[in-house]
């Protein structure tokens, strides 16, 4: 069945996220919070996450271009990113955030710039993986509803 | 209540008894708990809300601190607990924490992605009931209600204490016991009996008290202002109206001041009632605790006090001081006026601010220095707890566990103790009080009350243990309580792992033997309480050495002298929280004791029967084993921590000690001690 196929795909995608450690157990905990009354909870959370994080990253990138670099501001935003990434289970993104923060903490601005680039890469890749996943999920759910 | 779950469910045990009367509430509780969650990150806020709902709580969310504050102000009784992020754009989470504490006195839990110890410490010292690291797990939220219960219980006690003047002495103790009992292993101590009584009373009152009566939170600063005003007017002439005017705090009513004054007077009375030796003990303990900056001051003071009282032979005092002071980074020799000390402690504990005060003196690393031998590798948290512990020890082992949620309770105690101490130099007590009060985290079951008990004993002895009731350490509180109880009966709750008895011995006997054999045994007991963090870290009991140093207050004291001892030991041990080291049993010579006190190694030597703190012992043993056995009078270095000293054993051991220092040593070989239920 088509829906079955879709479900299988979704399951496979999801599993791959865990295998690649793109997501960690926090994600499963979020899934558990989902219920009948809020079936799209996880997706909503991620929508919010992506919206805010994209804005954060852009702000950081801007800040890194200004002279002098306001490292406190950058650190604050990184801290924010750390909290939200950790809360949604964005494992790899979180790692990059932590790495960059450490480098920044040591005063290594060049290193921080490099770190931000890495972070951006990781984040984009993460977003690129999760968004289709949620789309499929939505698709599958709506299909199921139609039935 | 069975303290069985010292660790986690302390609140449970207490709540069971507490909620007896509150049928309706308990039925649905903790479901329906009204939580206000504040976080500027919408993703986190959303997730938290979901999790809280999943825990069946009633959630209100805010993304700005200002909004949260206004919501709270509009509806003061509309929330049970607040969950707040640390980093927020419009207001620092700690500021919000302070506001809430002062204005509404609700339990506040801090959250952050930052888990650096400095930040966590800050949370603790600002009075947070708990500190969660993001990502927050739902399991952590499931237990949120315990903070509410605990706080109410403490408030109740405070209320109760202020209410019953006559029974003030008794009640606080009882409540302390009760608190401890719930948190600590109530096992064997008579405290448990008292607890029961108390609990019953408390239960009934709890309902009323939990009906959110707007309470004034006597923060450290506020209390300091209060004490300053009282001192200015003169304790005899201090009337609420004048105090209020002098304090000039907006929003404070005459009634608030009056009830606070009442408690304070009680406390002072208790302090003055403490025998000299007790103060000596505390002094000794304090002395031992030099490392804790704040404590050190006390120590110095205490030592002096002790010396002054004549109980502590000049030599001993000198030695102690040298030992303690020398070791401790703190300027132990600086006898910080008791008053100051007290204030520091008393206030600190309540609000867990002691961290700040203490911090100054004791850097985490430093604190541990008290126990020379003891590797103070305590982790920051431990240090905090140790500090608290140390403080308490020094001060009387104010075990204020970092989490000072209980501060409210502690305050009254502290105050009282503080005052007393001034007079008596029972700083130790104050310390104890403070520490006790702070034992927020420590599953302090309400430990703050213990401090009260301790205060009375003057030798802050038990006070300390109480606070230190770290979850695992509930034992300590009991231990500390011993001294308080003076009466040789170590507060049941506290199971002072044996060590405390030692401490109390010191105090109880009052006669600190000239040769200061009175080891600071008590110290052992104290340690546990500190462990709020210790639990996690298991310690670095090293700081407990102070305790061990146990200025060897005679075993004679041991009857209740635990208190005295505790104080001393506590101070020493305070650091570590592992008072196990307190094995001051050997206290033989003051000199020795003093030395021993400071080093964890001493602890061993001291073997003070006090190892009451079994926990501590365990802990200490590990760390403090370094104790220089030679220090303490060559007596049995080995057993320093008989890990499980039964209290009785300790007592007897202590008694024996009195007879002969040398012999006591042997006695203290508590190898076979079975700690009374020290919930390790």
C-alpha cells in the first residue's frame, strides 16, 4: 500500500537519523510526549526550532563580520542554540555549538569563525534531513486520516 | 516517616506525614501543581510545557521574566512553583529568583544549558531549590512537587517556631527532628519519637501553613539588617517598632519584625543556655574549619571562645588555631566577631547565600584545605556543600546545603544561634545553624530546624548535621543534632554517625577537657549533610578533617557534646562534608586534636567515635584516610572512620575517652561500628 510504503520510508529515515547520531534520545522523548490531542507536537517543535535557529545563526554570522567582533553576543546566542538544540535532540548540531563555544571561550576568533562555518554546515544538513522527514510524516498522517 | 529514601524521596516521607491532615490536597497531589515556567527560548518553552502537562501539572508559560513577575504579583497564591531559565534577555534569571524569593517565597527551580559549577553555585546561593541542566528530562520534572512540599514544611516549621515561644526550644528541635527524620534515617534516634509528635502537630498545622500565608522571607541581607538594628538598639531595648524604623525596609510590617524578633530572642536564649563547653566545642570546630573563609573566622572566634571559656586549654587553642588556621586558607585566627560570623552564617544559610560569603573565604578548593590531609578534590559542588558543611562545622556546621530552600527556616534558627553565639561564642552553632538551614538540597528534610535544635545546644552541634543532611547524608544531620540535644541524645534523626556523638561529647560535657581530648568527633557526623553535592561526588570528605580534629573534646562531652564536637568537627569536616573523618576519638590532646582536626588524616586518628557520619566516614575514609594518624595522639589512627559507629558506641567510646585519652583512642576504634542507619 502506498501508505505502508510511506510509513516504511519514514521509519527508515528516522532510524537513519539515530544511526548517524544526527538525533539523540531526546528526540524519542519528544515523540513520547506526542499524543492523541497533539499529534503533531514534534513537528511543531521542530518548526519552531528551525525558525529560531536559522535566525540565530544568521545573527551570529553577521556578528562575526562586524569589527570588532562582539564575542559576548556571539556566545550568548551560541548558548541559546545550545539549549534549544539539546532540547530537541539535535545531536550533531549541539556538538558543533559546544565546540565553537569552547574555541570562542579561549579567545580564538579565527577558530571561532571556522567553527561557525562548521556549525552552519551541520545545521543546514540537519534541517535538510528533518524537514522532508516531517513532510513525509504529515503526508502519511493525512493519508491515514483520509482513510 | 521513614527516611528510607533519604535521597530522593525525602520529601515523600515528610509529605506523607505532612499531608495526613490535608486529605483533599494529598489526594490529587502532586497532580494539579501550578507551575509557572519562564524561558525566553520558545522551543524550550514549548517542550517544557508539554512535559509539565504530561506530569499532570497545571502550566503557565511566560517567555519574559517581567511577565512572569507580574503574573506572580497579580496572583500571589496562584502558583506553587516556578521554573526559570537562567539566561534571559530582559532580566537575569538570578534576579528573578531573588525577587520571587523575597516577594512570594515560592520554590524556584533554575534551568540552563550551562552546567558550569559557578553558575550552579550561583543558583544555589541565590536560593534556588534546584538547578536543572538542559536538556531537561521529564523525569526531573516529575519530582518537582517535592520542592513544594519541602518548602511548605519548612515554612510551617518556621511559623510554628515563631508561634510557640515557650516551646520554642522544644519545638524547633522537634521540627528539626522531624525534618531530619524524614530526611535522615530516623532510625534510631529518639528524635524519631519526637518527630512523630512533631509531625503530628506539624501535619495539622501544615495545612494551615500551606494555605499560602504571605510570608516575609528573611533573607540573609534582611536578617543582617535586622540584627544590625537590634544591636544598635540593644537587645533589651529592641522593640519591633524601632527595629522596623531602623531597618527601613519597604513592605516590612511590624508584625513581621515582631515575629522575627521573637524567634531571634529564642535563639539567643538558647545560645546563652548552652554551656560554655559547648561553645568551646564550637569554637574548636570552628577553628578547625579555617579553610572556609567564613568559617575560619568563626573558627578563630570559636577557638578563642573556647580558650576563653577556659575549657580549651590555651595550648589547645593555639594548636587548634594553628592547625586549623594554618591549614585553612581561612584566616582562622581571625576571630571574626561571633556576631559577624553568625550573621554570615545565619543568613547565608537561609538563602544559600552562604555560598557567597563562604565563597569569599573558601574557594572551593580552599575549603577543603581544612583538612590537610584530605584531598580536597571536592568538586565544586561538593565544595559548596562542604563549605556549607565547613561552615557549619565551623559555625556549627551550618549545613546549609546549597540548596537552601529551606532557608526560610534556617533563618530563624540562624538568627537565634547567631545571637547566642555572639554571646557565647557559640559560633559553632551559628554555623551549624546556618548550615543546617541550608541544607536545601540535602534532602534536608527540614533540616533547618535541626539547626535550631542545635542552636540551643549552643554548641551548634547538631545544627550542623541537620543541614548537612544531604540526601544520602541524612545521617549527618542527626549527628549534628546530637550536640544539640545536648542531652546526650543525639537527635534521633540525625543519626550522627557516631561521629557526632563525639562531637556532642565535647559539648555536652561542657568540660572540654583541658587537654582537649574532646575530639571534635562530631565532625564525622557533619559531613554527610553537606553532601548535597556530595552525593554526587562522594566526596571528598577531606574537609571533614576539621571534624576529626575533633578537638578531642572530651568524650565526656560526648553525651551530647556531640554538639560541641560536631561543631568543631564540623568545621573541620565541614568542608568535606564527610565528617567521617571526625573520628576524633582520639582527641587526646588538644594539640593533637587540633592537628588532627585539620587533616583528614586526623580524622582517622581521631577516630572520633563520632564517626557518626558514617557516610562521612565512608567518604572520609576514602579521602581522608590520609589523615595523619600521627596527629591525633597517636591513638588509633586506624580506625578513623569506623564507618559505622553506632551512636551508642560512639557515646560510650567518647565517654571512655574522657577517662583516658589514650584509652579512648582505642575505644574509638570503631571498627565494628555499625552506623546507625546512616543512610549512606
